[in-house]
């Protein structure tokens, strides 16, 4: 569990600098230069992500069951994950109404994904991993919305074609991941 927690601290810590120390973040970017700053940020992110994956794998070898999720909760988790993939697609498809409405669909997608996985998993390692991502995403979403208001950021309205494309892309990604990639990459097939 130590590697998992260390990985989470590094990975989420790097991704939390703007939440807790935005002025310091801007100072470091100016001091180091954009390329060097991005390089350090990327290296620390990769280190944290690697430790997180390694630690989660170790923790899964000796699971500590905290609670046993019911079948209806697993079905709800599957549905929430579909929404998470639609939000992920909304972050990248330009001109869609979802991004125009929620402003930060990637972070909202992380919140939805983490919440869904908390519903479907009752092992301690899962609770630590997904609970940490959920807490981070809640704080980041609040921070991003506050920053938008302070800077007077306006999001243009979305177009119907882009929105339909976003939803279709999210549904396809959710299907491919649930039916094939989740088992291949994570070792767990959500639908048997």
C-alpha cells in the first residue's frame, strides 16, 4: 500500500499545484521556462503514475475487503462509466454543448469515473485509489470554476453536430474499453 500512496501523493500532488499554489506555479513556469517546466511536470507525473500502478498491483495481490458491493451498484457503476467516457470525449471534440455547459468535462469525467469505481469495488486499495481521485477531482473542479469566474472566461455555445459526435464517440469508447481494453489492461472484465 506504501507504493500506491506514494504514487498518489506524487501524481495527484503534481496535478494539484494550481489548486493550492497557483502563484507559485506561475513563478516556477517563468523561472524555468515553459519547456523545462513541462519536462519536470511530465517526469514527476510519470514517476507518480508508475508508482501508483505498481503499488496498486501489489495491493491487489493481498486484498483487504472493506465491504461487498451489490449487483445493482455494479450496474450503476457501469452506467456512470458510460457518462465518464462521454465527458472525456467532450474534452476533446471542439464545439460541443457538453463542454459549453460544464466547462471542464475532463475533470468532471474523472469525478464520475472515480465515483463509479467506488460503487463497484469494496477493497481497501480500490477505496484508497478511487477515493483519492474523487477527492482531487472535486477540489480541482471547484478551483477551475473559481478561476474561470475570476478571469471572466466565457465558453461558446455548442453545436448540435459536435454534441452528437461527442456522445457517439463517448459511447464507442465506453463499449471498447468495457468489453475489451479493461480486461486487457486492468485484468478485470466488467461483464464477465
